[in-house]
C-alpha cells in the first residue's frame, strides 16, 4: 500500500483510508461483527488510516472502531 505524509510531523498513513461512518446505525442497521471484519480486512490489506468521529452516532462509531482495533492499534 502506498503511503502519504500527513502534516509536517513525519506521520505516514496509507494512501487509501477506511471511512467508518456507516458502520453504526445512521441510515440502516449495520452488523457490528461485519464492521469489525471489514476493519480487520482493511488493516490486513495495508490500510493505516481509519476515519471515524464522535459525531457519528453519538460516539458509538468510535466505540465500535476501538473494539475492532484491540490488539491491532500498533498497525493503524
């Protein structure tokens, strides 16, 4: 996976990121287990940029992403 510089501090992230907004109820009722599998697959493919925000479902999205990253935080 290609890398890109983010800012001026030397941080590098994958050229492709994973947007997680729809992984918690917003427009539909997604499956949390499927969301975790998607995050894991993205990491295995070399994605290091995982996009979430506390505004997505009142922080529930960040909770889901946090649980999916247990044991993998050093990779993203």
